[in-house]
C-alpha cells in the first residue's frame, strides 16, 4: 500500500485530529473545523513590460470567521499552491484564537516568482489580485497582510486599488502598510519581539542565565535577523545563523550586528568571509568560524534552536539528531508531526508556530484597530500591549499543557480550538 503523501494540509489535519480527540467537540463541529468555509480561485492576467501577457493562478482561502473577520497574509511564490494556502489559512484561524484577538483565519497566494517581475509588473499583479477578490475583502470581512515576498509597498497598492473599486476610505482593509499610508509602528519587528517575550518568560521561569545559553537560528530574514539582535542584546550567545545560501558557526559566539552589515553589503550571512563560493579560509580559521549547510545547522549542539525560514525542515529523518533542548518556531510549519513525536520522546520543548510567531498578527490587529479609530499608537504602547498579549497566550497554553499532559503544540491547538468552538456555539452555527 502506497503511503499517503505528506503535504502542508495533511500535516495540519494530523495535528488537528489528534487534538480533537482530546477536547469535547460534536461531529458537526469537527466537520466545520476540518475544511475551509470558502475557497476562492482566479487567474490574474497582466501586461508585461515587453507587451506580452502573463497569467498567474491566485487564491484566497477563508478558513473560519467565527471569532471575527478572516485574517492572513498574501504570499507571492512560484510554489504557492492551494494545499499550502489552505494549511496556512487553517493555522491562522488557530493562531488568532490562541492570542485571543478578534479575527478568524485566511490566507492568500499568487503563484509567481516576484524576482522575475519588474516593479511595475509587481504593482500590476497586486492590483489585479485585489480586483479579482475585492468582493471577498474588507475591514469587516477579510483583512489581508504581507507574507512571503510581499511588502508594505504591495499592501499600499492593494489598499489603493480596493478604495478605488469600492469608492471608500478603508485604511483597515489591509495591514502591514507603510507608516505614511496607515501602517503601524512596531510591525517590522513584531514577529521576533513576540517570540522573544515568550522565550524570556521561559528562561526566567526556569531560572536560567541567558549568557550560558547557546542559540542557533535558521533564517536571517526579517524574523530571524531581528530575533538574533534581540537575543544578542539580552546576553544570549548566538553560535550559528543561516540564510538560503547556507550558514556560519562559531562555538564561541557570533555578532549578529556585524553579520547584518556584511549581509547587506555582500548578500549572505557569510559575507564577511566569502564572496560567492570563495572564502577567506585563513581569516575564518583565525575567527573560529566554519561554513555549514542549513541541514547541518539544525543538528548543531545548542540549547535553543529557532527555525525562522522554511516549513518542513525538522522531519522524522533529522529529529533524532537534534541536540537543542528547546525549539522556538518563528517559521510557519517547520516541524512535521512525525518529528514532533520524536522530539516529545526526547523531552525537547517545542514552542509551536501558532504561539511563537503570533506577534506579527497581534501587531496587525493593533494596526487594524488604529485604522478603524484614526489613532496612531506610540511604539511604547505597542510594545507594552504586544508583551501583554503574548505572555497571556503563553500562560494559557502552558497551563493547558501541564493540566492536560499535552505538548505545547497540542495545548496551543486545544486553546485555539476551544475558543473557535465557543464562538461557533454562541453564533448558533452548530447544535
């Protein structure tokens, strides 16, 4: 018998089914939690700079809105398909419920490689996306945000197109916008800061000394780069970081500020030592730095491992070799269910993505509130409220994990699902 292929959505369903057996839900509620409420698919066509036409598949999946408008990013990626977007929409529904903000879960995608598009073509794709799905979007219906390969500029084009189509003023219809066009302070660092607050709480509860903790971070983009700086500033020792070109390792510690400086200059985290595949080996030896692959990075000796890049990187194949005591998931879906089971047996704590990286959607909620009220919150207020929301969510999840003998992932799903089910019952959707 052929094994069923693992996909992002089947991995979500595996966790969902495990947790649904441990909480009280009716068959009707279980059915509603297994599939999206709506799947919208369109082909969007633009005129390219050379005058030819190009067509791209586009999706908006609306998973559940029992607790409020659908919320979730739009990604531009050549591999973005319906299965992936469905899984991400489902995880967003759980995530917004875990941090107890009044949103549901949705996600969008355009199957394109934005690196192949000019700025004008990118703007055309963005405006065409809004034209395709405008009737399904809005501050009280579905509020998108940035995701992989989408930026504040893209959010601004989308808001502008939506306002032209609807003839309305709608700053709250999308989040992640530039500050000058209705964005919020703190959005750029929100994912990292939210995860940082949780990690600090864990370290303090266990009476650990940050200076004695070695951290490995896979991914040095927005989330991973900011997390490296926050942890370095708080006294943790960052021993390895990586990007899509590979990584660098120094058992004595790395300086993420220097890494960022050379990455900006030369395009990689190894930019201080390497140009392309050519490296100054003598200088690396003097500094105690080694080049490593992304696969090797995951198995390095460390206390804390932070996957902050791709999904599906911690699997049944490498979980047994992971030496971290704690994994904090800043990426979406980096750990497979099979790996989770292995890590649980090894007593490795995994703080799941639906909790650890929820800082981004939390500050998106703050931006939505500001857009609706016309206020501009201070950075101090955003930081204070983000910490309050993240720590309240962490305590709810931790309490559930201990009381019901669950992993942190199971507990986070249980907290989120119970809140969604309570809202569904209050609305009278199910008997």
